[in-house]
C-alpha cells in the first residue's frame, strides 16, 4: 500500500512539473464572468470621463433581456474585441476542442492568434502575430455558459490588452457598440 501511494505521489510530482504556464496565465477551462469584467476590458482604453459612460452602457446591455440564440453555423465562432494601444481591435474567432484562432483589426493594424493541438500546442494559449512585427500570446477563458469569455493579450514590446469574445458579451463586433 505504501509503495502505491509513493508511486502515485512521484507520478503526480513528475506530471505537475511538465505543465508550464506563461506569465499571468488565467488557467482553468471556465469561470464566472460578471458584466463588470466585460466592461473593464471593453472600456479600459478610455479616459476616466468616458470610462464611466461606457461601463454604464455595458451594464445596461447586460440588463436588457434578449434571446439566447446563436446565429446558425456560429455555435463555435463569433465576434471578438481586443483593446490594445488605446484602440479597439475587432474581428472574428473560430474554435474547436483542439484548435482555435482569431483575427482582429483596427484600421490597417491586424493581429491574429491561434493554437492547435495537432501542431504541437500543449495548452490553449494562443500564439499572436501582428502585421506591425510584434508577437506574443493571448490567454482566453470561457464564461460558465461556454460560449463567451474574457482574456488577456501580451506582446513582446510590453503592450498588454484585454479580450472579450462571444455574442452574449458583444452582440456583434462591428459596429463596435461601446464608443464615447
């Protein structure tokens, strides 16, 4: 019996050491996401006087009853918004259990990210590449409903951004609904 416990403890330690996470990894599969969490990410790029109006819009959006239907063919894809460099990048994401990708743009700037277990990704952290030469990673986590969520983006120049995705969170990405 003692041997079995020792083997299990050793295996657990060995496997635990194999899981490397990027800095500030959100971790987990899903979490409770409050409307304020969406609002902080969607409005955080605004100055203080516009932030409160934007946050009020987000909270009002979530208080308004609406259908929970997803457009046909979009149960694993939808709108995504990234706040980066005081700009809002909007676009589309596609996902499956073993691979996901997104592409967002703001003016002529674009960033895209993805991961694929088939190509050797060991976790669901997205490799991100922007057309201005920057690269980095994005970490997304699902809300408890499994169709919407939040995340973070970090680029090699030190830039950081917030991510919101899904129809319940955004309705639609374009036109972007939260502008002063």
